[in-house]
């Protein structure tokens, strides 16, 4: 559960003054900039995307989904450590609020990678189950967009993807996998504390995860196991299509999945943003993969064995019918 808080708007108002004789000069410059801005709107999206990247001093742009909660007012936001981790790794975070498929496709054309954050539970109907007593379904607008986002990124782009906690689960669901709805219910004799009561306020529990051999995560971390901050009561049950289990705990709970092959598509059940020093290599490798996209690798097309854009559109229609 993401800590809820208000984010005040900050405005930086500056006045520019000068002698009257400078007025014509200033006016001419402003008019020229306005004309250039107008004609930039006539450029193809791909050209504008490249211009946007030039303004970011070469740092890759990483899209990050948001949590949604509240009613009056309705709030959209996320926990600051997610953004700080990307900043520390050399990337620029771009928030992705829920949007239609057409808008999402346009926005993804300007990005170099996507990261998905933690949150409440996705509807079990998405993976063929009924809601269990311990399942707390997240905001409907968010879960519909999250599944659309994960599937669109994996199937219709070459963007690197990093899913954290619920983001890992969204990745698995979007590729046809299923979840354990409540770990303590399914594994009553487990000895690892995966959930952290009030963890977002008081600090997370920690436990060891073991990396599977010959996986991307094993190569990224270069060690057999890692002590990680954790706060989840659900996990991957059946991995989705083309996904492999990349890490587990001693009690057998799946802690990470990754797409088979070379492309960086990874989901971790723990919270690496809560311990950046220990997870530096994960974020650095993610950003390096995004840098390759920023340097000119193709973002169009589908992954091997993936689905087409029309099939992703059909997913959106199915989500709307849920």
C-alpha cells in the first residue's frame, strides 16, 4: 500500500524587465519562438520524440505508472524512493497516469523504458480466479491501465521493463500467468515473513532471495543470494508465457521473473528502491538497456512469439467489459 500524502504545487514566477529600447528585441525573439513552436506541432511524432530526448542531456526517459486513491479529491502519485532510484541510476522519471490506448502508444514513442510500481491487488478475475478473503483489489482505473501498459510495452515495443512488487504481478498477468492470492493462506507453515505491517511507514521486513542459475538477475547481481526489503502477501504462481522464474525464497515463494532471451524485461517481488545501494546494479542495468533505446535501437515491432497491436487493442476492449 503506497503511503498517501498530498503534493502541493510549486510555481516559479519570474518577471523579466528592461529598458523600453529593448522591447522590440524581446518581442521579436518571443514571436520567433512562438512560430517555431507552432511549426514543431506539424512535425511527425518520431521527430518530436527525438527533439524531446535532446533536451534531456542524453539521459533516458523512464515512464512510471502511478497509484490512484481517494475521492474528494482523487489523488494520483507514487512514493518518492521510486523516482530517486531512477535519478540515482542516471535516468529521468516521467509519470504515466491512466490514459487511452492511442495516447499511450504516442507517449511510449517518446520513452526509453518503463517501470511499474507496487500497490494493492489486481482482480483475480484477470487470471481466472474468484476474489479470496485477503485480497484487496486496487482502484479500477489503475488496474485497467496497468495491465494495458504492461502488455503494450512487452508485446508492441522493444522498451526495457522493470516491474516492482505489484508491477511484477502485472507483468505476469499480462502474459497469461496467475498469482497466489495470499501467501500465508496457501503456505501456512512458511517461515519467511513476506508482508510488512505498516511497512510503508515503519520500515519493511527483510529476507533472503536466491537467484536461479543462468538468469539475467543472477548475472546482474553476480551473487547467489541477497537480503532484500519486502512487503507483499501475493506472488507469482504460474509464470506467464515466455517468463522464467529468476529468484525464490527458502520457502519456495517466487520472488522474481524475467522474459526469456536477451531483452531486459524483469519483475521483482521485493522493493529494490528501498535499498538502492544493494540494488544499484539492477537499476543501472535497467537504465543501460534504456540508454541503448535512446541511442537509436528500434522500438517498434513485437517480441518473438508476441502478439500484434490489434490483439493488444482487443485486450483493452476485454478489460472494458470486465
